């Protein structure tokens, strides 16, 4: 089968389209024929080797997390899944599962969901990592109704979904993006847009109940000055720095910090499905063919896009 693989960690040059053996469906696993896969910043970070203590030294390694596809074999007997079922979800490449940028992948059912009738295949492939990361943080910021919210990085993968969710939940949202994305930010139903290239994001005269930092470019120390009493700073930042400021934030009275982390809980999947299928929260998608994965990675790394980059893997 064809797959986009790396045979070493490194820059864009290590990503190649190769013929590799189709995986055999092991006990407890599902074999999925991939229809669509979507990219996330972790894809090029894994390629670079930033998580090699988790992703290991076994090559070739197929990249890609998010997908939509069809189960062609199920050896996960205790799961709800059957051959022929359409599904979407996340291939856990951090835990050394094969990625989704391949014609087939073999994965555990943990982050796999049946494709809901009213979510189309492309949208389903785009929402798992970004949508569940957004939901995990937004849940910690509740109650949301009538809250004044700033979303930093409002047109990126996580940010554009988070912005739509806050708007849908009745918040008054200010979106932060660069000049080229102002029109996209305005289309998300926000009341104000701040162009971070030309304006101060945290200006002294505007206070918020929630600062949701999808881009992970602010920090609690800065954000807390612009938070109302009991306000929350929520960031997608990962790792030691985020944990350090989380600990530090506990010493500040009346201002909180939380981390918006991908956990992939079933309850979060259900909330995401409801928001996408019934509440008009929709990913903005740019489409690429399977032969253009290297081009899509370049776009992802340059940041010259908004929403999600989706790869059509199955050619009809
Ligand atoms: N904690 C978790 O579990 C988790 C899970 C997934 C991702 N993440 C992290 O979350 C972050 C965002 O992920 P994503 O998928 O949304 O990435 P993305 O699709 O690449 O979007 C990044 C966004 O950041 C904006 N941005 C860049 N520089 C900025 C600045 N100085 N100020 C404000 N906004 C800025 C970009 O806006 P413009 O294009 O307008 O410049 C873009 O909209 C990444 O750092 C990723 O590693 C965390």
C-alpha cells in the first residue's frame, strides 16, 4: 500500500511517499481503509523528532493522526465496531500506532467513533484533534453564557472551532488573528477582531472573563491583568512550561488558569458531534490530494492557511 513515511527524524526532506506492507489486523485492533486524513502541527513536530522518546526509533514511520475511513477488518471483539462501518477519529501515533497518511491503518478502537449520519466525511476527518482539544479547555471555563471571551489564534485549527463553540454558547467573543485572516475571523460570528500584527492583543482598557489562548502565544502572567474577577486563562500550551505556570497560578486569588489538552474522552467526542451536527460548528477546510501531502506539510509549517488541511486519501 502507499503511505507517507519518514525513515529518520528531520526536516521536510525526510517525508516520502513509499510502498509499504499493508498492516495485518492484530488482536484487539481495527484495520481501517482511510478515506480522508487531516494534518495538525504535531505531524511536523513528530517528523522533526520532538517527541522521539514517545514515538520511538522504529522506521519507516507513517505520519498522520486524524482520519475518516471504513473498517475493513475488526479484531476488537469487545468493541462496537464491525466490518464495513464508516468511522472517524485519531490514530495514536504518539503511542506508536501507525499513522493515518496511508491507504490503510491498523489502530486500537480507543479514539475511534462511528461516523454520525449528519456529519460529512471531510468534516469528520478534520475535527478530532483540534475539536477535542478545544472542548477539553472550554469545559473547564464553564459556565459560558454571556461571558466576554478573547480567543487568541482564532482562525487556526483549534482556534476556529473554539471561537465557534464560544459564540454558539452565547459568549461575546473577540477574535485575535493576523491581517490576512481578518475576513475569516469575522465570518465566525465574533463581535470584534484584533489583528495581532498591528495591534496590542491585551490592551489595558479591555477586560475579559475568559482568555482562550489557542495559539499558545500568551501566558498567565500577562493574561491575568486583563481578566475580570474569577476570570480564566486557558491555553493549549503543553509540557513543563505550562505545568510550571499552572502551579504558579494557584497562588493568585480570583484568577485561574487551565490547560486545554487533548484527552479523547468519549463524552468529549459526543459533545463535539452534537456541536458539529446540530449547532452549526463547522471546520473550515482546505483540500489536498494524497500526492500533495508534502505541499500540505509546507503550508502547515508556514502557517499560510486557516482552519484545517484535509488530505483525500481514497481516490474514487
Ligand atoms: N494541549 C494539547 O493537547 C494540544 C493539542 C493539539 C495542539 N496543541 C497546540 O496548540 C497550538 C495550536 O494548534 P492548532 O492546531 O490550532 O495550530 P494551527 O492550525 O497551526 O493554528 C495556529 C494559529 O496560531 C495563530 N498565531 C500564530 N502566531 C500568533 C501570535 N503571535 N499571536 C496570536 N496568534 C498567533 C495563527 O494565526 P495566523 O495564521 O493568523 O498568524 C494560527 O491561527 C499548537 O501550538 C499545538 O502544538 C496542543
